[in-house]
C-alpha cells in the first residue's frame, strides 16, 4: 500500500512541477531574452515484489530544462552586431546627406549668388554699389562654407559623445555578465541544476553587448569569457576589464578607445573594433566624415586659390595690381603627444589641383622618414632624408628641432579649408576689375592687322609697360620690332613656344600669343608695312571690366581637381557621393535587418514561448494531476476496505 501512495505522490509532484513550469513560461511570454522551459522526468524503475514481474515506483523530476540552441544564439549575436553597425553608420550618414542635399543651406545657391554679383559688376565696373554687392556675395559664400564646416565639426563632437556612451554601456554590460557568471556558478554548485533564468539574463546581456561592439564568446566551466577587438578579454569568469575613452595622441579633438590592464591603458586600433554601435561610429568617422570635411575644405581651397590667381592679374581702382581676394587656410599639423624629439613640422600647399581628401602621417623610425596616406594606407615616401618633394600638392618642412625615433605627426592638408576661408578685400576700390595694360592701333594703319585687348600673367610686374611700347611691322622681313630693351619675347603658336632674344626682331605669325615681361597680346590679320600697335599701362581703368569678365568665367570653367571640375560640379560630386553612400547604407541596413529578423524568428521558433502549445501542456499536466489524485483516492478506498475487514 505504501508503494502505491509514493507512486501517486510522485505523479502529483511531477504534474505540479509541470503546471508551475508551464505557468512560468506563460508569464514570461513577453520577457526579452526568455527561453521556454521544460520539465524533464524519468522513471524510478521497478521492484519484483510478487515474483511475477517488476512493478514501477513512480516518476522523478530530474531537471527543468531550458530550450536553447547555442548555434542559433551565436548567429543572432553576430547578425545583431552587423545590423547595429550598419544602422549607426546609416543614421550618422543620413544627417550629413540631409545637410548637403538641402538647397537652402547648400553651397550651390550662394555660389550662384556670388557670381551673379560678379556679372553685375561686369556691367558696372566703376559703380561702388555693384562692388559692394559683389563683396557682400563673397561674404555670404564664405559664411556658408564656415557654417557647413561648423555643422560637420558638431557632428564630429557628437561622435565623440556617442563613443563615450558606447564605452559606458559596454563596461556596464561586462560588469553584469561577470556578476552573472559568479551567480550562475554558485547556483549550479549548490544545487547541481542549471539556473535557467540567470542563464537567460546572461545571454540577453551578451546580445545587448553585441549591439555595442562585436564580441567573441568562449564557454569555460559554465562561465562566459567575452573578448573584443584583437582578442582583448572583456570578461573572464567573474572578473571584468574596463574600457576607457582616450584622446588621440595626434588629434586632440578625436576620441579613441583604450583598454585598461594592470593599471595601464592601451589604445585599441579603430580598425579592430568592428561591429555594433562602436564599429559604426568609427567607420563613419574614418570612412565618411573625415573625407567629407576634407572634400569641403578642398573645394574652398581650390576656389580661393583659382579666384586669387585671376584676381591678382587685374588692377584695382587705385591703380595697383590685385591682391589675394580670399584667404587660404594652411594645413593642420599636430605632433603626437608621445613624441620624444623636439621637431616642429610645417606643411604648405603648393598645388591645389593635386590635393586629395586624405590625411597623412609623417613618421620616423630612427633610420627612415615615412609619409603614409591614411585613406588607403599608401606609402607616399620612404627614405633616410626628410621628404623634400611635393606629395599630393603638399610640401613638408622641418621648421625647427629634430625628430626622434618613434616620433610621428598628423598632417591634414584640407581640414581647415572651409573654416579658414575669409574675404581679405574690405575696400571696394581694391577689387581688381580692370586689366593693368591697354592696347591700341593708330587709325593711320593701312593693313587689316588688329591687336587684342591684352592681359597679363603672374610674371607681370609693370616694368614691361613703364614706358608705352610701340610695335612696328616690317612687311619685308615679316617681323615686329619695338619691344622693351632687355626683354626676351616669346611667341606661342598652336601651343608651341618660340623665344626670341632681347633686341631681336620677332617673326610675325597671325593669331599667335606674344608675351614679354608678363604682358600678353595677340595680333591677327594682315598688317601693312609700317603699321604700328601700342601697349601701355592702364592709367584709367574705372570702366574696364576685362579682369572681372575673366573672374566671371571661373564659374563654369573646370579649374578644380586637375581641370576636371568646376566649383559647382565639384560640390555636386560631393553631394552625389554622400547621397549614393547613404542609399547604399540604407539598403544594406534594411537587408541586414531582415537577416537578423530571420535569425531571431528561427531562434524563437525553438526557444520562444508558444501560448497555444503551453495551453495544451497546461491541460495535459492538469489531467495528469487529476489522474494522480484519483490514484491517491483509490489507495484511500483500499485502506478503508482493509480496515473494515479487520472489524
């Protein structure tokens, strides 16, 4: 009889455990990270009590098993890390795209307005109001460059803030995982049974950690050992290691991530911290934000340099040659805080056409100097002597001191191009709308020869026309004479230059460019013998708009990026590049998100709570409990029969 009671009792206990577990599943159906649980039973075996066979002893609840697939969980963690990286990159990139694509805050409208002011000045070169309007347009253009650069700098500061937040989250998750490792180990050692809910909490924390950075999990004796980057341990057993934000040794405005071990902080390379929010921030900053800000700076530098070059070929209302109209920002050079030498490095831009959107690292290993282009890690120079030539339009110099072994410098040629752009001309009279030389031909000429209006090159210093020059054509020799004494003359025909020594007659070729002392003219047609042509200083250039016409032509000329882009097209290329990258990230982010959802669905199909299934289990366990109760009642009735027989 007692055996029958123990069998019924074990059935009641098993059914009760099943009802409790099913109820626990139902209650946690919406709990993040929860894995459904299942009661594992086993038979208690039997005894040969009658000699006629074995009679069982009931059931035993061996364990409550967590339905969890390690392989699917690892796939979800990996997909979560990739999705978070793309989502972060896309969100950041979309901010830049919205800024550049907004016609109300972009460059295109102010460039158009600036050159409209130039065209107005072409029509009224001597008018003070037109000159002031042109200066105002220039100031608006400069302000827009500075505003856009300021927004990009704000985004850079925002990245620093988000990196700090990501590091804080990573440290918090690592600490909690280590604590759970300890709690799980104690629970298992005490009962020998897996603490399912603690295991779920730990796996949920790992998934949350993967949203911040890519992680590798190594299981050891029930613990999760978590590694990041190039294998740096974040959690080992019940111990966790902290990450910290550190300032870049070569860029005070740039935060990096450091790893603390035994009280020493080691900087983790950005390239090794892939995946998650942190990986997305680093990739966005290095692959997009830096090149975009550099590209904007390159446009500003190119505009300033080409506009200045043409403006200096003109003459202002004071009779002086034009000066620089815009300021050009110098490259930013910062030495590493770890440098032990005392060298001061300088950099200057010698060719804006050759500039790239990359930054450069200059290093010295004690034997060789090396210049590396950071955008593609290309070695631009390596040698025992300091780089003396021009590298991508930039010249390097040692202004003082010497570099020690291990010293390095970061050179950013164009980063300050937009922020450092300013209008240098403040007086409207200093706008060089005219050309410094005038040409003419007497009405007494009898041939059809005609002389161009003339222009100058950067070699012009005024000496060529200090005294008016009168050229005379000799039809017998087909030559021109009368050029300034002591000045050679260069005649360029179909792009081929021919230089005539000073004082020698110059062979006449119709339509060729004739240059001397920085002055350039063209004589076309068929001059007659003795025909004369004059070149003199422009002593009254108030109504002269020739240089302003040349400045206006810069709007549509391909004067940037090696003669392949105009001001507007260079900016359009930048906008297009950002837009295409944003769309690419949007597509990849959506695709990776769909993959993550598939992985999560597959995991939930195995580990998630199905209410229909749990309702069926609840009914089954309820019926089992009732049946075990019936067994108990039957045993009670049997006892009553035995007692009644004893009376």
